[in-house]
C-alpha cells in the first residue's frame, strides 16, 4: 500500500512545480490523502522497523531495548553477505536476461500488423498469473520424477532442477524473467511507438538497413525507457519473495536465499524480530541507493533532449 | 498479495523495498485477527473461542467434538475458527503477541509452547490436573512431556499419537528378493541391491527439510541413545559435538553418498505427497515418515494398501549403538492450552471442554476410524475391531511400548534454534557442510 501512495505524492509534486503557481494550491491539497496513506503505511512502519532493529522481541512477549546487539548479530552472520550476493546475482542476471529480450519483443510488438497484436495478447498472459500459482506450476513441471521431463522421457529435461545449487538459481532467474518480460515488453512497445517515424524515413533515405536503424535510432531513443524499466527490475527484484519462497524455499541449502527471504525466516520462523528488522533496514537502504544511482545514470534533466535533432 | 506485488512493480517506487519492511512491521505490530477476537477480548460471558487446523480428517473430528460439547452445554458455547496449517502458525503467534488470543490455543507443545509460557500467555494447568487426576490418568503419560515446561504443565494433551515409522513396498522387496532391514548394516547393504535393480532405495521429500530431520532423530537415538539430544535440549554447551552425534551425522552422509535416496530428493516436497507417490508407484523401495502417511497412502493408493503391499516397521538398531531399539520419535500428541488473557468464565468453559469433550469415547472412535491411535489408554480392544486393526495395533504397540517417545526436534526446540537446525540439516544433506561444521553451527544456538 505504501508504494502505491509514494509515487502519487511525487507525481503531485512535479505537476505542481510544472504548472503555474496559482494552481498549485488545490493540487497540493489533492495530494493530502495520498500523503496521509504514505505516512501511515509507509513512513510510520519504516520508523517502527528501524526502532525494532535496536530491540529484542520474539513477536509474543515484551519488547526489550537491546542496543546494537541485533545489528552486531546480523553483520557478523556469514549468512548476510551470502544473501546479499544471491540478491545481487538474481538482480543482475534477471536484468541481463530480461532487458535484451524485452527490448526485442517490445520492438517487434510495436509493429502495427494484426498478427503481432494477437501475439501481444498471448505474451501478456504470464503477467496475469499470481506468483504463487506460477511457482507451484513450475515446481510440478520440474519435478524430477513426475515432471515434464519424466513424463515425456526427455533426459535433458529430467534434471534435479531445484536440488542443485546453480540449477536452482538458474530456474529462479528463468521463472522471474518468464513472468516479467511481458510487462517490460509492454513498456518498450510504448517507448518504440513514441519514436517519430520521420527519423526512420530519413535513415532509409540515407541508406541505413534494419539493423543499423535499430542500433542508431531505436536503441538511443529508448534510453529513458531502458532506465525506467531497469529501475523497476532492479528495485523490484529486491522484494522478490513469494515466487522464491514457494518455488525453492531459499534452498537447496541457502543457494537461493535472497535478503527478503532471510528477513522473513528470521522474523517469522525464528522469532527474531530485532535482527529481521535490521535486515529490513538494510533492504530499504539498498533499494534507495539503487534507485538513486539509476536516476543519476539517467541524467535527470537531459531527458528532454531525446527527440528530433538530438 | 499478487495485486500488491504487481502494483509495486508498476510504480517507480523508491520505497518499493520499504514496502517489505512496512509489511514486517504491520504484521508484527497489530494485525491481530479482528473477526475472531470477540471471544477472547470481548469478554462476552458464556462463550469461549477455539482455533484449530483445517484439513481432513482432523478438522471434521475437531468440529464434531465442539458440536457435541455445544449441544450438551447450551449455556456455555465454544466458538470455533479454523486455519490452514502454515497460516495458523504465524497467526497464532501474532494474535497471542497482540493480546488477541483465543481462549483455547491448539498447538504442538514443546519449544513453541515454551515461548508462550515464558511470556506468561498460557495458563499453568499443573494444579488443575492435580485436582482432576481422572483427566490426567486416562491419557498416555508420555504425552505430558511436551506439555511440561520447568515442571509445570501448560497444556492438555489431545488427539492422536504419531510415531515415525519405516514404510516399505513389499512388491519391490519380493522383486529383488530382499528382506526388510533388521539392522543399520542390513539397510546399508540393501542400498546397492535396489540401485542395481533400477529402484531408488529410499524416497525422501528433501525440500521440506523436516523430512530429513526424521532420519537424524533416529540415527542419534540408535547410536548414542536419547541422552545425546536431551543434552542439546537441556542447553549443555557444545553438546552437538558429542562423538556419538558426529558418528550419526557421518553415517547419514554415508547413506547419502551411497545414493541411498532417490535422485533429486532435494527438489521433492512432502506437502505435495510426491514422496509417498514414489513409494507406492514402485520408484522407491522404502520411506521413513510419520504415521499420518498411512491414512493418506490409503486414500491416494487404496488398492496398494488393500492388496497388502505396504509394509511398515520400526527404525532398525545400529550395530554397537547405545540406544534402545524400542525408542521412537514423532508427535506424542497435540496440545490444547488456555490463554491467560481469557476471563475466568471462559477458562472454566475451556476446562469443562477438556474434561467432558476432549477425547471422549465418540471422538476416540472417530480417530480410530481414520487409522490413528488416540492418546487414550486401553483402546486396544476398540483398535482390534477396526478395519485397519493390524496397523493400529502396530502404532499402539510402538507408542505405548517405547522406552522413550521423543518429540520431533523442530517442535521440541525453540523456534530460533529450530530454524537454524532445519537450515543446517538441508546443508548436511546437500553435502555442503561436514558433520563437524554442522556441529559447530548448531553449538552456537544451543539454549537460544
């Protein structure tokens, strides 16, 4: 809930700045409900979590202040660098798989042909399914004894998909990509359709081929779209939980235990709310730093200089 | 959850990660169950609340017991609310933490019950049992261990006893001409025999982790005796490094190295019953599992059980081991506690429920009909006349004849230690930690 409120406030801000000063009053007023929700469900719990990270609490008894002991326990635990590493690995690899695939599919779907529109609808289907349902389905398909490979007697598909550390990580990245490529393709489709056709016409007169056009016009013109989509992918992958929880439960061993899963296990299975809150705080910080970095990469103000004559 | 997740991705949220943190705080803080709180917090006289698990056949039997009680006591009603297993485990914790617990708390005893007792959230029933010896004496005495914390009884044992047994597929044993293992040596010798016949020796739902734990529970007991884990339970320093513990962990890895378990066991979960399917479809010859599995195999593969193909036995002794071969592990029962936040009237209703309704003859019969042994003494005659007589007599014999009936480790230990334990067991079965590393990791959470 907090996250739906947050951008609403930001959007309100930019609009107020962009429009004339006289109209900013009522617009600011309209942002109030969103601001209220954001404070109640975003900021207050965030401060609560930060406070809890300096306390000892099992979720049932009284909350005792514990100073830095949770932080010390979390930072000393070899599980933390491992979880951070797995989180970044999932983030980077799923980004590296999704981005090129989404751009290509997006460019393909931007064409106005009828069959492409039908394909677009089909591509969209994974996005309609819940993560838990996807995870359960894949788990059944990948079962080494009763799954797809065993059923069709295809040796290549009959692997211990979720039982080998590297394979399990690969499966997680594959399923995440399968689930979210449609969404990012949609963003790229919109981005490609915004590129003025005059640029392609000019390129054609200059004798540029399809591939040249793609690398010299489409890709540079998609710069901002790539940044938006990458921000969504990276920050979103920090909160991957449901899919991994159902698919592998963080296993085998701790091969796919991302930070969000680590937080859940510490807080709700091991009853250690203090260290879990410390991890939650780390998650928030990592998310903030990442998002800021990506915005910096985008070059903020230069956004306007993308159209004709750039 | 999904809509939240999608919207999270739809927006350029700097605070997307914060959402997870917010969720943590919201759940931990005050997300108590609003719909069902009336019974406990509302304090309306004449009615108590009772939360328990869904899922056949237990749910129906629990509901029938409540119905019988309500019909017999029109003025003192019990209001029942049911939950799915995993959801319940989280919900009951948050509800108790928020002071919104039901009057009667259904649970597993052991370490979980201890957290509630330490927080002063459940009623001490020691004196009540002393005043009502009839209630106490009709139940298996071994079932009280997991309800007793520092010499005080905090829960009423209920329902059925569920020891872990070794199941085997008789057809496959005939096919390769093998006999059920009488010792651990026999068991290890069976491994290459089945493997060369293209049959996996053991089925295992390794992704569920507690399934692997059952193996260690028996190996620890058979090799070093019950005192090895008892020392861990008592919080003795470095007790996981006991030479017998290391030996048990080493034997465990020997079996894994010898390909004792079906290929890909770490991808198999117990909740999907895929591990049971491997046994009755003839892909695996043996399986170590809880007694509750008998009922579910009976449902999933009725012909297999009816045809007498399902064999079962106690875990074999280890040559030269110190443990008593009659020792067993599992769930010695289920546990009903009374919330200390309930009103005096509600507590009285709960106690009346414990005395008159829990494991009444009618309820016991329902459990027996589903192939389970209720924790009531002297049901042998009823068991003998049931359709699963042979099986029930076996379970009754194992449970009542056990020199020690140990509670499952993950239930006996505190939730904190249990999570570390399951985690390290998964790594031990992955062969990514050695027995010594396992002991070192586990020594760090002793007494936590």
